[in-house]
């Protein structure tokens, strides 16, 4: 359907050092880029 489309996930964070790993690890494999802000 979208052969050349790229998927980027933006994750806003604040004091998330204890939970950011679990959030990122649950993202699907088809996500091309992850931006943590």
C-alpha cells in the first residue's frame, strides 16, 4: 500500500527513565524511527 512510506514515532517524556524502555520495546517492528523528546 505505502511501499515508500516511513513511520516515525515521537515520544514526549519527562522523568521517564524508569519506564522509557518498556514503552520503546512495545513498539511494532514496522516503526522506522523513534524520537524521544
